[in-house]
C-alpha cells in the first residue's frame, strides 16, 4: 500500500511513501509547511486493488496546515476547525 502527501497549493502529490513510517512522514510535513506557509497538505493512501472497481483517486486520512506559523494537524468537528501542533 502506498501513501502520499498532496499539496493543495501546488495541486499535485509532493511525496510518496511505499510504507507507513510515522517519523519520516511527520518530518516531511513539517519541512514542507515551514517552506510553504500558506499550503494545506492532505495525507492520503491508495485504495487497495479490490476497491479500485468502486473508488477512484485516494483516501484522505488527515489534513495539515500552519496555524500561526506552527505546522499543525487540522481536526474537523462539525463546522469547526481545531489545530494540534506537530512536534519534532
């Protein structure tokens, strides 16, 4: 299963991961958001081979963006957004 980071600002995937490695993914998110202050990242995974007949595209797992210059995970609850800062 492949995972990817998708940049909404650049409208394209910016980094692919062949396996889930939490630290590598977090490092890449922090690095990208420090360089691109207004970008929003989508952390996605590819659908399994069996699901390709039902679904197209990618399954979005999480969103990330800067909150007051701090790279953060976006948590959506109802109509509100909450931010959880990412720590190195």
